[in-house]
C-alpha cells in the first residue's frame, strides 16, 4: 500500500465527466449517509452517469430513484480478506468485479468507505490500482504516508466525526460543494400505498416504533420487548397510536406487542423499503434502535428518539447535527429506562 501511495501521480479535477463511480459499503444507514455526496456529484456533473458499488444492493434499492444513478452493482468487500482470498473462486470473483469496473472507464471514483480491517484497505487499493480511474477521492489509513487518491483525508483527523461531515470535507477539498443533509426519495406510488396502510390512523396522532435491528439482534443488544410494551401503553394513554415498522423477520415481536396493546397497528413485514420511508415520513415521531429506520427518519425529517444500548456507540453514525434527533446511550440496553425514552419522546412531540 505504501508503494502504491509513493508511485501515484496526482491528477486535477476533470471538467468533462461522463462516468462516476461511488463506493459505499454496509447496510441501509450507510447507503443513506452517502446520499449528500450523490446529490452533490449530480449537481456538479448533471450530464454524468453514476454507478454505486455496494456490498448489499438490497439496501440500496432506493438509490435508483435518483435520476443520475444508472446502476447499483455488487462489490462484496467484506467477502475478501487474506484468508478468503486463498480461495480460487474468491480471487476469480474479485477479478470479475475489477474487470466490470475497468469496462466502465470511470472519470471520477469516490470511495466513501473507511474500513475496519487492514485487509479491506488493501483490497480496495489493489482494485483502484487495477482499474485506474482518472480522478479519485477517498480516505487514507493513518499509518500511510501520501495517498493513492488525488484528493484524500486521513482517518487520523476523523475520530468522532459524523460520516456526513467527513464526506462533506472530502468533497469540499476537491472543490465540490456538498451539504450534510441525507435524502430518501419516495415515489408517488409508495406514498399512496403508505396512505392506504395508515387509513385507520387518519387525523389521529401516531408514533412509529421500530423494535428490531439486524446487527443488534446478532449482538444481543436489543431493548427488551417488555420495555416497548410499557412505552407503547404510555403513548396510548397520551392519545397516541403506536405503528410498528420493520422487516418480515421481526414479525413475531410485533405480534407479541399487539397482543398486549390492542390499539397498536402492525406494519412489520408489510411494506417495501420505500413504503416504510413513506410511513415514517408521515409519523409524528419514530422511536427505535440505532438501525436503518433511524437513518430513514433523519432523511425524511421526522423527529426520532434513538435507543443505543452498546458500549461502542459510534458517533460517526449517531451524531447528526439535527435538533429533532435525540440519541440515548448506555453500556447495555438495560441502562436505558422506559422513562428516559418516554420523556425524550415527549420533548420532541411538544
């Protein structure tokens, strides 16, 4: 990696740009955090086609509604490390991805990923060296002198900085104006579907609850179901209707809560991602874990109370500069009480 950085000849920002590639990896929240960059690139180069390369295309479906995005393609960076690349099939897969990128003749490549493992840094830099985009932007590991990118920021300066601010600084350094506002474009059909699902709460105040979270469930960092039940009862007593959102695998949690709180409307597993965003966009408030729907709420400007019961709470994801976002943290989920969440909700509903 150091050799690649030493041998890089820096280029200047091109004026005639037809093909832009954006690398962003991770879940739904990560893809939403990339949207200010996508908007900025679209405004700077309105005639250019943008291809987003991501690790989980199912979390990037909504990006296709940006007119400038022509492709969303798979680059499963987390599949590649020193161990897995011993496999011939894995090396062939990486070679195929690299070839597909080369065929795009990329004018500008923006890498928004800040890897946790050295292996992923190395794979990304290897691919960059192979595909040779004309102009590149990205982040450098703190142990590297110089850079393979034309415009870069060192991760040593980004500790505790929200990703949207880091991305803004990267593009600004390249002379591309970029704000920190995330976006979730919602189609008319998704709005109409959401209205149908919400017809029973028309003209009544209601709050979205998200009780799930793929990563949190895996790490056993979920707020207890009993807490959500007590919270829902408090909201009902205040005249609010709880509306549950989530993916199909979280359906059982919704059924349990609905058995206890009959006024609850259960939409878990009944919406597409865009329809879920439309539902959240109409809510008075979202209360849920630090998961994808939290980032959706920020993007559609719905107030949100975030429950983060992890000792490694990450300001890079959580620290939005928004007055309508309240993040409650604790070393464990049990450290966050129902009363804390309820009072935070009341403060945003006033």
